[in-house]
C-alpha cells in the first residue's frame, strides 16, 4: 500500500497482511480508510479479505472489512483516563456488519492495540499513533466518523 507522507510529502509504503496463517498465526491488519474526500472524514478498519473482480476487462481490487467506527459513550468508565492520556479508543462493529470497499480508499496501514479488561479481549482498540511521525500528524488532523454507511 502506497501513500503520501504528511511529513516529507514523499511516497511511502506499508505492507498490509491478510492471512489466516501468517507464521502459524492469524494476521488481519488494520488500516485508515477515507470515507468522504470532500468532508475529510475517516474511519479505522480491519482487513478481513482482499480480492479482485474483473468486469469488462477492467480489474477492481476490493476488500472485505470490519469497520471500527462504533461510538463509545462519554459515560464509559475509562473515558476521563483516556482523555488525560490522550488516547483514542475505538470500538469495532459486530462481525455481522462487515462491508466491501474498493482498496483505493485505504489511506495507509495503522497500528491498533486490542483493549483488554481483566484478562479478556473485547471489541475495543487503542490507536497507536506514535509508531511514526506521519501517523501521529494524521491523528492530529483527521476527523474520525462514527457509524458511517458503507
């Protein structure tokens, strides 16, 4: 996946994996997805499957994704802690709410860490924006949307 860096304005690349057995372990990477170019809205998503479709000699590259755009209520028990630590907490949709997208709407790969509660993983994630300066800058300048129609 190639994208233009917000820091250097040069073309950078990410290798995104979608593999049920990547070194004997499932790996389904996350990505930042542009929903509306005019409004500049984005969501995070988990890639579940990537494939191509050929129609009238034109090939389209598509992905099955799990959107991570459910709103988290401000009454959430750790909301104030997340604000103090400047953490961005996200919640995934239910697995039955997957969607198909054109992979050209993927901006770049992302690093999300599953949130755990008393040793159990659940459907929430924390955005790791310190992975590189481009991601840090993007997280300061993008508007994340909730419950978008795909």
